[in-house]
């Protein structure tokens, strides 16, 4: 008898033992592959949304829902796609300058961005205007579906609006008096245009930074400013002299008027008193002519005699009475 293999030596019993000791791998491969596919399917559908974000879910490109921060599940295999949009973050765009490294001592680019900062004012002066625009996303769905490039859109609109507003103002207003108003006007117009586009963007603030004349016109600009300052100085000095002279003249005029009114009132009261006294005297004279005549004579002499010098009393026979000594005693007294 020939035995060609070791299994032949073992016989039937050996074949049974070998079948029992060798596992059948086919029954494990299919479940393992299936489980791996299920895990891949599950994990490919999980996604995370940050605390300052929302997730916009698109199914075959069409918007279906918005998810809040946290861990979520979407249909995998490219059926549903998610876009993470920061809705609590404040974005900033700089015009006319670039910040390389922000901090306590920020570092700025030395490059000059005249293509976006050089502007013409309403009185035909050239200014270099630098400003910032801060914005945030208020509607992520509109942002994704209505605006192709939000950053470029905001930059283009901001530059156009700023040029329009600066072009309506004079150079002195842009430099000094109307900076706050210009910020608000630009912000309102920029928001109005973005809302008309249904961009889903909210402008937080627009703020002018440095506003200076171009280097080529700075000497002439300084001369003009010095002339304006000298003009303002002369005007202020004139107003100062005016404010000193006019109130003084008005006060003197008022004083003269009041003195005239007082003198007029005094004369009127004196005249009224004299008239009343004359009427009273006339009434007394009509009642007692002789007595009144004598009293008037005595009163007149009482006023005249003290003012006279030496006095000579002559009687009816034209004889001088030297013994009365009225000059020293009676007359002087």
C-alpha cells in the first residue's frame, strides 16, 4: 500500500482532526469588510461646528438646513456637504495700509497702496485716505449663495463709496471737522448696497485712520494752511476788537440815554413843582393880596440879601442909615 501524503498516513481520523483545527476565513472576511464600510460610512458623516460658527448643509448643492455649534451627522459619500461659516467673528479689511503683525507695537507694511488710498476731494485737492472696515456675517445662507467672493465685494464697494463721499467734501472737512460724519455716511451707504445684493453681511464700523495730503503737494498744502490760519487769526483779532468796542459803545450810549432820561424827568418834575407852587401862590394871592405880596417880597429879599456884599439902607427921604450896621450883623447873618 502506498501513502502519498501525510494525511494518508493519518487516515480518516487525521483528516477530521485537520478539518477541526483549520478555521474557515471566508465566514469572517465578509462581516469584517461590511463593518469597516459601516464605520467608514458613519465617520465620514460626522462633522464638528466651532463655538463661533454655524454649519450650512447642502444636499446636492441645495440648501437644506443650518446646524449650531457641536458634533453633528450628515449623509456621507458627497450627498450632503457642510460649510462652516463664522457668524460671531468680526472681520476687518484695511485700505491704504496693511498690518503685518498686530500687537502693542503693531508692524505695518512699508509698501504704499496709492491705488486704493489716493483720492480727489470736492475742492480739487489730493489726499491719501486710509481707513478700515469691520464686518460680520448676519445671514450665512445668503452669504454662500448670493456672493461669490465676499472679501473682494466688500473691498470694491468700500473703495467706491469712500471715493464718492470724499469727493463731495472739501479737504479741510475731510482732515478735521467732518471725519465722524464721513465714517457714518460711508457705513450707511455701504450697508445699503450690501443689503440690495442680499449679501448677508453686516457692517460693524467704518473708521478713517490717517488722512494726509500727498507728498508731492505737501509744501503747497502747508502754505495754504498757513495762509488760512493767518486769515483765521486776523478774523479772530478783529472779532476780539469788535467785542471790546461794541459793548463799550453800547454801554456808553445806554448811560447817556439814562442820564438824558433822568435829566428830562427832573426838569419835568421841577416844572410841575414850579407850576403847582405858582398856582398855589396865585390862589393865596387872590385870597389875600396884601399879605401875599408882602410875603413874596420878604422871601425874595431873604434869597437876595445873603448873596449881596455891602448893603446901604435908604429911607424915604434918601438919608443913609449908617448906625444899623446891617452889613456885619443883620446883612451878613
